[in-house]
C-alpha cells in the first residue's frame, strides 16, 4: 500500500473509531497486542497490519525492536502510530541492548512516547547459572538508572523455562530479589508461566508491587501451547480483577500459535472487551 493511501485510510479510521473503551473499575480501559502475535502479517505489510489492529479496536501495541521493527525506521514507526491512533507504551528488545548504545535506544523510545523497554528473557547462559542471573540483575539496575533519566523503565518478561529451578532457586525469584524496584520492573506473561508449570495468580500476589505490565495469553488443558483467550483453561477474569491499579499497567494480547493471526487477534480483543468484574 502506498504511504499516501495508507495515511488517508488510517486517518479515516482514526476519526471513526472510539479510541478508548468505556472507563470502568471492572474492565480493561485499554487493550494492547504484542506484535509477535501478528508477526507474519507485520512482515508482509506492517502499515496495513497496524491499520487492521486499530480497526479491530486495539488501543496499544508492543513493538518488536528485536525484529528491527519489521524493517521500519523510528520515523516510519512514529508516522504509522500517529496515522492509526495506536500508542506504543512498550517494546521488546534483546537484553544485550543495554550493553551497547543504551542511551540512544532510550532516546528513541522517548521519541516514540514509550514507557517501557522490555527484555523478553535473559541470555541463554542464564538458564544454567544463578550467578549469571545475578550478573544480569546488576546490569539491569545500571541500565535502569539511565532509563529513569529519560522517564522510562526497563523491565524483564518471563519465559516458560524460568519456572525451572537452578540450584534450588527459580531465576525470576533471584532476579527480582537482586533488582531495585525503583529502577527495574517486571512484565508477567500469564501463559508462559502456565506453560512452565507456574501459578500466575500466586506470583502476582507475591510480587504485586513488581508486576507493571502483562502479556495476556491462555493455554489448553495440558498447558503445552497457547490458544484463544476464551478457549483456554486459565481464569483471566479473576486474574485481572486481582491486579492493583490495572488502568496504569499495559496489557498486551500475545497468542503465539494462531493459524490466522488477525482473526485470533479480533477474537481475543472481543473476549477482553466483554470481560467485566
């Protein structure tokens, strides 16, 4: 799609759609989607895909810096977000980003109006060593000091393997114990924790002051893979009702294994829009 056509079409979409869902103490006011959930569509046509997500009703997206924004420059991403009315409060990035040109990445995030720069995991060597987890926790503290100067937060997201103890300790327990909550926050991926054998609600209760954004994902009965939110076994309604100050915490749909990404994105949005508690 030519950029001129895209911008005109997106502007019309922006004018016609409701930007915010009705405010309610017992509902999600904003519903976001992690762009990994629509990665195939984004690779093929990023602008068209963002427009489609906006038409569905999504208010927020989580960018994928780890995928180099699907070939879009920071300027192009900014233009696409403006044209669709979407906000990008967060991006996923490789953890090594904090070791090279971190200040530049923070400046770019600030330009895009972001709040969080989130690593999806720690490097693979942390899977076998608690000392490496502690090393990276210290690096996150240092990076967090820089991020705060830009009005940003650095965060870590959990993967299923983080539920597996190393030398009797769970990596995320160690990471959270070693990081400063004034500098480092946590993104809880509900589905990943379930697939790893964990309990997201219990984790939330233990670390309620550390969890500041969420990946909303549901799983099939044996917890081996994800599925549409309405079809999974986890009670997302009860979970979301337990999150303190939910309106201040970005929530992103992330179904990784859909056969039809945009159809699943629409179904998942409709499910969340209909949740009340």
